[in-house]
C-alpha cells in the first residue's frame, strides 16, 4: 500500500516542477521573440543608414551588426554599441543604432590596423576585434569593433591605405 501522506508531497513537487518548466518556456520564448525582433530591426536600420550615406558602388565592405567597443580618447567607461560599419575607398564609417552617433575616419588618417583580443578593458572570449588607430585633431585615437571576418576587414583596409 502506498503511504497517503506521501501523495500530497509528490503532487506538490510535480506541480512545482510543472510551474517552473512552464515559466521557463514562457520566459525563453519571450526572450527569443524580443532578440529576434531586435536583431531584425538592427539589420534593417543599419541597411537604411548605409544606403542613405553611400551608393552600393562606393561600399567595399560592410557589417550591419558591428559591435563598437569605443574610442580610446573617451576612456574605459563607454558603453559598447551595435551599429553599421562601412568601408569605402575614402573612409571607415560607423553609425551607432540606438544612440545615434556617426563616426567617420578618413582612410588617409589611419596609422595602424590590427586584430586584438580586447579594447579599453572589454573583450569577448575567443573573438578578435578589428582595431584601427588613426590621427585625429587631438593627436592619435583608436577604435575597435567586433565584426564578422575581422581578418578580411584588416586586409581590405590595409590594402586601400597602402
């Protein structure tokens, strides 16, 4: 015979587990929908800004999901930002999506292009960042981006700058 006092305990555990699983499914699904919507918006907005600024013939390389790690001149406490990064034969251009900010780096001011593991104390483990050092009106500055295929970005920028 089964113990009648254990039945309510088992039922309570089962109910608690079922509620937990249900909540996890709802939260997971909501996060999936949110991030899918956000990344689709980010891609659409990046393409729109890029097309407003450049013709397709001007664009050598672009990434509408670039992650900006900040400018060295602004210090360590900058918030990273997603946006569109575009390379043309004249400039490297970045437009941050959420906090609208455009950065234009004329290619004739670029002093160094490297791949680095971190910038301003920020990193993503296992991923290299595109690091660009350039001359500015205040001296030398540098920025870094997480982009798809950073080696190709480095090669493309270096071949144009030479």
